[in-house]
C-alpha cells in the first residue's frame, strides 16, 4: 500500500488539529522524513497561516456584528420595543461562538 493514502489524514491532523509531526508519525506509522517532505512540498505551514488568518478575520467580523446586534437590542429595550424570540435566540447563539 502507498503512503499517499495517509496524506490527507496527516495534512488534516497537522493543519486542523495542530498536531506535531512526531505525533502524526507515530499515529499513522509514517516516517517523519515523509511527513516533513509533504509539509514542505504541499506548503502545510502556509495553509496553517492562511487558516489562522482567515479565522482571525472571521472572529473580528463576528465580534463587530455582535456589537451592532447588541446595540440594536439595547435600543429596542430603551424604546420599549419588544424583541422577538428569534432575535434573542440568535443573539445567545452568537455569544456562544465568540472567541
């Protein structure tokens, strides 16, 4: 069997799971040399950076949206306008996902 059948799993472990090469090597029984080769050839570090950068942008946008939503809800409360259950439910779910 070819080592490449483990490539995607190894890449996911490294990029998504932030698992060190040594641990991936032990778990998948693939040499560290092969993993370092894949890491360099397929630019895993660049993908990690892009993932982290994209996550930071998403977190910032989510925070800004939450602040606007909170201001709207506060304004409604101040003006004695009842908030819908959907708005409150949505707001609580957004809060759960804030970093």
